[in-house]
């Protein structure tokens, strides 16, 4: 894909300042710009780079007034950052323009595939599966019997969706995501464990994105639910019967144990662990590596394992670092006390 | 799959109280029951729901005496919970009733596949592989050369088993499980690292279940061993030459480093880390997020990173939360001491 | 593969002491040696085992003088450990001797596959992909459009490489490794989040090894870079725009957040978390389960969450375990102080 400065200016409503015919085929940061790439300057801290960059085109704010020679062609727009973000978006859409069913895919006769879908080779679409329009399922995926996937979705190579699970519209699932594996449910008998059959499913609502190799277990009964707008990073564990509220964001390698309900608009750091059967409120923030063992109210901000108020935690931790000195002080006080007595 | 109240009553030895012809096709919790679903009432706390549920059929204890109108058909049995668990089991078995080798699978000529197996499309069965009767290998799995899988197994979509590994009977491996990747062994030379070849294997004994995306590395020499009845949750790391004793249960995202031996009937929480070359006794319990740096005796219960007695840990943590106040007390005592002196 | 004692002695430059025709087909530890296996004795601590082992052949040092009867055939060499390591290496190479493109693979017409490569069934090679000589891509992998893989590589079953990523020579990627998934970038709008398009790539340099189910995200712009000789264990998360310096080693389940740069020759333990936008120097050591929230200088050795000097951490932790007693001491001092006053 190659575009001229004029084509890009037309796309983002800008004005070319330089050679309208110069062509670019990639995007770059201004400090790394190479010939043939397009970059942008929004943050004034990066201004010095515009005089040195080899980027062929740089998008700048209308009011940018260079103080030295610039070799790049400029495109002037009201807001350089927004214009560049729009280009990123277009570029990204072009990347996912595949459509059709590749001949080495397996699609059950009873499955319904929407218009303009892509089904890659070695992808398996089971009985009664329904896939909405414009959804792209890359090679090597598995969609189990009776699963439903909405429209405008992206399932990258190697996603596995167990039978009966439901995925909404505009959902992106990255490679290695597992949706609907059995919950970890075992009933102790005398010497070993009996498996508790896990016959619920997983429901993922619209506009959710799930990172690579994250696992979301099916419910024992009922559904594990990922609400609208949730963003999950890579390698996260969501156990059976968990519910995650709208627009909550969870960073990599965190885990949520069975039947816990998390509210809306929470921000949960990386490597956090949350035990089972808890209720976490809305707008809660949890620092990375924290361990949550109790319910949390709306708006709480916590840290530690087990976690408590982040302010209190940081205070305690300051003294944790000084503990040896505190112990010496106590020893001295005891000696002084003895000599006084 | 649709069943009438009478068919279900016959299956679980119950008596229909209502319409014997009413049909259900799914199972539900009583509080979520919809028309066409079957539910149960065992815990008296849930009794109020039976008067509101839309479940078409509810299994109840023989002695249940309704105090209001109930719209559902009842099936009376001696123990409603056990009867429902039995149904779950049957339902689960019906889900895994596929058999035969799908035409897009690859099965090496030298491989031996047992009776009533299912080998899904895009699954690769290497040279000399042996698979026991009734084992179901879902689409997109890989079984490397010379590997052996027992009878009555479930390998969900995307399981990868490296060459020479051995899996027992009645083992369930969920999607994304990797068995037999190289152990993490490197010998430092002057500037970089030489790989230590990893030529052992992994042995998984009978009745083991392994959760999605868990990784179990092959031994450097000899075998990494997962003993009978072990249950591993999702996203767990088992390093080379580890041995995990019978019926030990490990929760999600925990990791065990190389050559550590864990005893029988242990319960290990989520996100626990255990360093290498340790011996952990039988019946040990380790709290979530703990870090184990020393051997543990039979029956120890520990928490912390590094971990020690859970009771001591909890005591210390109470004072950790009060550290700022303790520091103030010490300061005050120092001042008072000075004025006394 | 079966070899006689004489064949092995020729290969490693040793002298047979026993039956030159005896054959072995596997390698074993001396304490586990079975008939048909080859073992070695290097560490004198293991000498007692040589009198009991059933290994058919044992490699020993030239100067080994048995004090009892030995049933195994010996092969004498100057350095038994080195000779055995050499055999391991040969054995390992024999394991990866497959070549050719299996008929059920998908290779785009525009892709270039080097000499002596292996492309397994159900592996998908996209448009314009370039793969160097002798690289083995096992079944069920996915190499996205425009990706480049060097020579002498091993991509085990189920590796997924997104479009445009670059992998060097002699790189081993274990099953389930995901290279180039989108970075976790979202810009908050009023109520939810807008995705920030991730259009950079991942560059993995030569002699890197990556463990099973590890995920390495593509850069937002530019590249996420894994430098020469880096060794990553299983289930690790490397976020967008991270750079990891030469020969740095990271143990299982650690995570590095976006845009952090890690120096050369670092050793990072398991389950470590490192927040984003940090600079970690060269030769840094980080203890398992630590949380890194600040830049680290060359050569620092740290522990804790948040981490500080490992020596200071260990000291503080000694007193953390005694906190209840310290609190009692303070209480006593306060009482004594009161009675004095």
C-alpha cells in the first residue's frame, strides 16, 4: 500500500506543504522516521526531531512554524494527533480486508456465515454456529457447536471457542484466547476428587477486546459474563461464573477466581489475584500484584497482598523498608529503660 | 437434546408431580430458570425462588412441601442435589459423543487409534502414536511422534503434546495445554548461554485434569511426572523434572520451578511460586500469591513471599498495616526517654 | 534409533570397556538406568549408582577405577560430562531431522521457503513470508503475511506469528508462543475506551529461545525488540514497545509492561512484574515475585513489591516475621514509661 502526500491530505482534510507527489508506505515515530514513512508532530517536546527526521511526510498542526530547514513534506491539519490516529485506524482496517472461506477450512453444513466474512484455512466451524457479517476468523481457530459470534469481529489465529458460548459484535479475540474451558470445579470424596460437570457457557458482550492466551472458563451453570467494553490484556485468567462489569480494564497476568463479580469502570493492574465469591464495586482501582481477599466498595483504591487502602499501604511500606532500624530503636529503648529502672 | 419430565424421572428414579410430558432442553440455576430448562432445589435458602422460577421442571427432595403455587412441574427424589449432579454427568457425556476420524485430520500410518475414538479435523497424529479406546481428540491438536495417550481421554481443541510424552487413562487436557516443551535449561558460557538439550519426557498419570493454556515442560533427562488424580487449573507452569504427588490440586497461574517434588493431597492457591529443587511434603496448604523458597514438611500451612506459617503471617500482616503508628510510638518513646534522662 | 557401544565410542572419541556390540536406544540418569539405555558418571557423589544401575552403557572418565563389579559396558573418555552433553546435542538434532512441506500445509504462492525446511500439516504461511534454510515449522503454526523467519529455526506446533514480524536465525519458539498480538493500548473517551491502533511489529534477533505460551505484543509504532541471545521461559508477557537487551534471561510467568527497556545480561526471576516506561540497566538481578516500579541502575540486585536492595529486603523481612513481638515490646515500653513518669 503506497499513498501520496496529496492522497493522505485529502483523506484527513489537510494542506500539503512540500511535494504533493511524494509517496509513503509505512508509519513511523518521528525520531525513527525513514524515507518512505509518514510521521507526525504533536507534542512540542519532539519538535527538534522534525529537523533531523528522514520521514518523507510529517503531519503537523496548522500553526507550526519551522525555525530551521525541514527536508520532509508537511501536511498541515487543525490537530496533528487526531489526524494521525485517524490514519492509524484506516491503516488497521486495510490490514483486515480479507474475505471469503479458504478451501482448507472446515465449515459444518448447519453453520451460518454472514456476509463479507473471512474464514481462514484450518479453522473449524462446528454445527449450528452462527457468525455475523464482516467477522474475520483467521487460520487455525475452532468454534465449537452452537456457538454464536456477532458482526464485525476479529478472531486472530488460534482462538478456541468451546460449544455454546456467545460472543457479541465488534469483539477482538487475540491468538490463543480460550473461551469456555471447564471451570475448575471438583468435589472432594474420601481420597480424591470428583469432577463437577461444567455445563454453563461464556457470554462476551459487544466491543470487548481480549489479549493473547487469556482464558475465560465456562460457568458451572448459567454464564460467565464479560460486559460491554471490557478490555482484557494477555494471559489473564477469568474463572467460572465470574462477571466483569462494563468498561472495566484488566492488565496482563491477573486472575479472578470463581463467582466473583467486578463492577463497571474498574482499573485492575497486572498480576493481581482476586479470590472467589467476592463483590468488587464500580470505579475500583487495584494496584499491580495486589491480592484481593475481601469485597471492595465503589471507588476504593487498594494495594498489597492482602490489599488495603493504597495510601495506607504506601505508608506501611515506607516503614517496612526501615524495619531493621525500628528494631534497633526498640532494643536501645529497652536497654535504656532497664538502666533507668 | 430434548427430554420429557417422565424420561428424566425414569433416569434418576424420581416421581413426577405435574405434567409428565413437559419437555426441557437445558439446565439452569433456579434463580435464572427459563421455560424449557430444568433446575433443582436442594438448599432451603433458595426455596423462595421456586415460587417465581420459569424453569419448566424442578427436581426437589421427596419431603418438599410447597407453601405457595408453583408453575413448574416437580420431580421428587430422595436427594435432589445428587440427582441433579447425576443429570449433569449424563449431559456432559452426551456432549462428548463424537466418534470417527474427520477427513481433514492427519494420522500417520504407524499410529494406532483405539475403538470409538474421535479425531477432529486439523489434528495431527505423528508416527507410532498410540491412543486408547474412547478418547476424543478435538480439532487442531498435535500429538508428536511416539507419544502415548490412554483410554477415555478428552483432548480439547488446540492441545499440543510433544514427542515421546505419555498420558494415562481418563485424562482431560483443556485447550492450549502444552505438554513436553523444552525445560528452561541453559549453561552460561563466557558471554551468552548454551542450550542444555532437554531429552526427557512428561508422564501424566490417570484421572488428571489440566486447565487451559497450562504448560508442562519435559525433563532434561528422565520424566516430569504428574501423578494420579492431580488437578491443575489454567495458565500454570510446571517446569522440567518436577513431580506432583497424587490428588494434589493447584489453582490458576501458579508456577513450580525445576526439579521440585510436591507431595500428595496438597492444596496450592493461585499465583503461587515455588522455586526449584525443593521437597514439599504431603497435605501441605499454600495460600494464594505465596512464594516458597524452602522445603515444607507434611501438613504445613503457609503464606507470604517468602512464605511461613499462615498464622504467623496473618499476625505479622496485622502489624504491617499499623507500622506507621508503631513508628510514631517509637519516636514518642525516644523523646520521652530523652527528657527523662 | 539404536546405537552400539562401539558406534558411540567412535562418535565421542572414547574407548569401550566391555561389550562393543551392546545396543542402546535411550539416554537416562544413572540412578534410573534401564536395560537399553545409556548413562554417564561425572559427579563422584553418584559413584555408588554405577554398581547398581541397569543402564547398558555408562560413559565414565578415563581414570575411573571401579571398586565393585559393574554389569554395564563402560566407555572411557577424558571428560564424561562433556561427552554426554555432546551426545545430547546429537540426539536432539536427530529429533529435528524432518524436511519437506507436508501436503496439508498452506503456503502462499508469494512465500519463499529456504532449503531443507520442514513445514508441517495445517501450518499456514501467508503472502510474502520468507523463511530461511533449515528452519522447521511444526504442524499447526501460523505465519502472517510479510513476516520473515531466519535460518536454522525451530517453530514448534501451534506458534502464531502475526503479519510483518521479523524473527532472526537460530531462534526456537515453543508451542503456543504468540508473536505480534496487539499492544494493550486504549484511549479513554467519556464513557468507554477507543482502541489505539497497533501498527508496529516485533523483532526477535538471533539465538533467542522463547518458552511455551509466552506472548510478545507488537509495538504501537516501531518495534518491540528481543535482542540476541535472550532466553524467555514459559507464560511470560512482553508488552508493546518493550526492548530486552542481549543475553537477558527471564523466568516463567514474569511480565514487562509497555515501553520498558531492559539492559543486557540481566537475570529476572519468575512471576516478576515490571511496570511500563522504565529503564532497567545491564547485569541487573531481580528476585522472583518482585514488583519493579522504578528505574534500576547497572548491577542492582533487588527484591520485594515494590522492590529495593535484596540485602535490605531480606533484613526487613526478618523483622516482618517478628512484628508481633516488636509490637509487644513497644506496648511494654509504653507501660513502663508511664509508670516511670
